[in-house]
C-alpha cells in the first residue's frame, strides 16, 4: 500500500509539473509542439494498447479510426460546432467504423482481424484520396487566433482521460476477460468468458481513444495538404511501435514508448532524415524478438540484477 | 457485347495476376501458419530487380525472371533464418502468428523505406518494344504483357501444385503443415522444409513483381495494396488452401473488372474490402469449402 501512495504522489507531481510549467515559463512553440505531438501519440498508443496489448488482437489499421475522426472533427468544427462536441462526434464515427470491421472479423480467429483492419485503412485512404484531391483547411480567422496553449491543455486532458479509461477498464471485469482472451482464447472460452463480446467491447473502447487522438489532431492542425496522408500506415506503425517498445498490456508502457519515440524522432529527423524510419523499423523488430514485454518488461529483467549487485556491494 | 468480352478478358488477366500475388503469401500462411505482411514489399523488390536489370543491362524482363527468382529466393532464406525461425520457439500457434504479424509489419516498414531512400518514391515501369502491342481474342484486345502475366500465373500455380502434391519435397511440406511435431519425429527435416518453402514463396513474389513492373508500374509504397489483394484472395480461397488460389484470384479479378462497368475504377480497393467482409460473414472458410 505504501508503494501505491508513493507511485500516486510521484505521478501527481509529474502531472502538476506538466500543468504548471507552461503557465510559469514560456516554453516556446517548438517544445509546446513536441509536447502536443507526444500527447497525441500517448492517446493513440493507449488505444492500440487496449486492443493489442491487453486483448491480444493485432490491429494493423488503427489509422482508419484516427483519420476518420480527424476528418469528422475538422468538418464539424468548420461548420461552427464547438470543438468539444466535434471531437466527441469524431470519436463516435470511429466507433461506428470499428463496429463495421470488428463484427465480421473478430468472430474468427487468426489473421482475419489484422487483415480486415489493414484493408479498412487502405480502403479508407483510397476513398479519401479520391474524394479530397485538394487541401482542406479551416478559415483564415482560425489561424490568426491560433495559440498552442489551449491545444496543450486539451491534449493533456485527453491524455488523462485516456489513462483513466485504460486504468478503469483493465481493473474491471472487462479487463480480466480481455487478458484471459489474450493469454489463452480457448481456455477463456471454456471457462465461460464470452470471447467475442469482450473482443468487440475492447475494440470499441479502443476506437474511442483513437478517435480522441484524431480529434486532437484536427484541433492542432488547421489544414491538411494531402488529405490521404491522414490515413498513412505510418500512424499505425507509430502507435504499434510505441506500445511494443514501451511494453504492451501495461498502463505506462505506451507512455514510455511514446516519449521514447517522440524524443528519438526529434533527434533523428535532423541528423538522419528519412533513414530514421528504417532505424525505427530495426528497433521495432529487435524489441519484438528480444524484449517481448518492451521496456517495462526490461525494467523487470534489470531490477533483480541491480538489486543483487547493490546487495553484493554492501 | 464487345465491351463485356473486353471486361471479362481484362478481369481474367488481372485475376491471374492476383492469384500470382497471393500464391507466395498463401504458401507461407499455409505451411508455417505465419502471416508475411512484408509479402507486398517482396513483390515490389522483385519488380525493382527486374527494372534495374532492364534499365542498366538491357535484359528483357521476362528473361530476367530466373535471376529475379534467385535473388528473391535468397531474400526468403534470409527472412526465415533471421526472423521466422526464432519464432518457432513459441509453443502456441496463435502466438507465433501474432509475432509474425508484428515482425513482418516491421520488415515491410524497413523495406519500403529503404527502397524509397535508395530509389526515390518515383513510379517505375518497364517499357519494352512490345509493351503496347495487343492480341485480338474474340474481337476484344488483350495486351501482350497481360497475356504473359496470365501464362506465368498459370505456370506458377500448376508448378506449385505439382510440387506440393506429386514430389517428395511436397510430401514433407504437407507433413510439416499437418503436424510439424509428428513430421519431425518421422524424420522430416521440418526446419529445412520451412526454409525452402519460405524461399519459394519469396521467389514467386519476385515473379509477380516482374509481371507487375512490366504490365503496370511499381512504387516503393505500393506493396501494401498488393498485399491486401493477396489477403483477400486467400480469404476467398480458404486459409491455407493453395490449390484454390488461382480460381479465387480469377473470381476477384472478374468481380472487380465487371464492377468497373458500374462504378469508377478508382474504387477497386473498397470493393475488394466489401468482398472480404461479405465472405468472412457468410463463407468464413472460403468460397470453395464444403458445408460445415
């Protein structure tokens, strides 16, 4: 229990620091931008974490949910709806899309869900690329009043919401069912877990989170030059990478993974250019092969080793 | 009427190509229960090998097929040795499948970005003296390259079928597919069987790449779309059923081609997705599965 409080107070302190810091000092638009990107990555990777990390269903098309929410939010906001309502509607549209692809594919085992989501993302990219051939953007008045601060706080709020959702879901009966399905679907079925039902629930909650990330993106970016790039597989890859590197099926794995990813790409983009994507690919494969539980699992590997050396040095 | 024959002809040609694209993917899927998301990238790389052989050395794309197959075979061996064989240590098949999905997604990412970096994101295609020429069949026209793709697809499908059903190696493959443990106990070198199957799958991907680069075009990121086509064909054929891949490919090609009579040809991918979902809902074991 004591460690529980210690953890909570450390988390609270970090949160307060993140909340207060932009109020006290001017961080500059560069750092603010990186922070907002980080918030987006955390939400998106938490979404992948729920369905992939906790439930064990590989979603290779999370970008479809993200992208559709971005577009719905963008157009509703443009039509004069408040941004909060627009993001909510965007998330809802992501949920609908998730139901369309999830209901037929999640019933079957094996590769169908992965293939279905990947196909959905590609089809969405094609459709959107055919319809929106020109840049879409918000009216000029939005960009003259543009300020990063509300984006920062909305992003932070959404991150907190996403973390609370993941925490609540995984501590509930649903979370128990999800983990049971991941660890051994057959055994879960035999012991009375309604496998299909919980897979769909996990997917829908996950889609809500992707939708929130997409809505935030629509709030941050006012114009989209190539609309089909919203559905680029690189979003999926980034979310996957963050979860796998940080550690799937843990609450803080995706956060660590996202920080790792965002910081590393900030460093690499200037030095390596496009080659940094290849480096990420290698890191990804190495982590999947060698550190199946990601950096969070790595901590567990290192911890006893550190303690042992400390004890022996005493 | 003429337009209909033309459409059907195009459908058959492209359907055969779909089958060719799906064969290598289906082989790995069927034999090892691994999903190779990088299959599309392999196809693209095969296309690039043919492209550079043609551009730099002037070798005709169809004559370069053996060289392409050899290069791709080697790539398949490397893929197996480095990434697939470590996965065999996982006891449960689902776990192996999930890991293979993740890893090959990473491989696809690396290959696509490497190709973009090396050879720019430009669209490439091989234009030979006979590229534009057509052959008249029943009053409709079929491009020479389309016909070549059709013949190659049938050839590869038949050879693979014979290899699996009539040879000693095929016996090993079938044994390893059905029960790798029992096969291993009765003296089948399962690891080697997997290794060679993986090489063959990549070589077949190379052939598909040659057909694509000479009759259509390739881009570094285009592999994903071909991969999805392959997956839809596999779902139509029934998972792990290599024999039915050719008919399944032809059906998909015909449906897509006939659909262009009604909707814009830009929507072929969504149509493939709709077919995919419908088949999964109503015939989850493939079009050719008997009841039950």
